[in-house]
C-alpha cells in the first residue's frame, strides 16, 4: 500500500509509520494530555507498529 503524505509549512501529515517520532508522541501523551496521563511507552510503541506486525 502506498503512503499518503502532505506538508504545510513545518506540519507533516503522513501514513508512513516509519516517520513517527515515538519518543515525542509518548512524551506528549504521558505528560501533557489529560486522556493518556502516564501511558507506558510500550503501549505507544505497539500502537505505532504496522498492522499485522508481530507483537514485541
């Protein structure tokens, strides 16, 4: 499946999971969001795996 990508200034929207910054995503979710305070990094990593990938 081909990835979709669009950029507007410094913002990038993409379906390419290899471009995700898991550390940045985890930091935001765990420390700044109200809906995922304290979420373990392992869960964020699992959520960003490509569909059908083996579990870590």
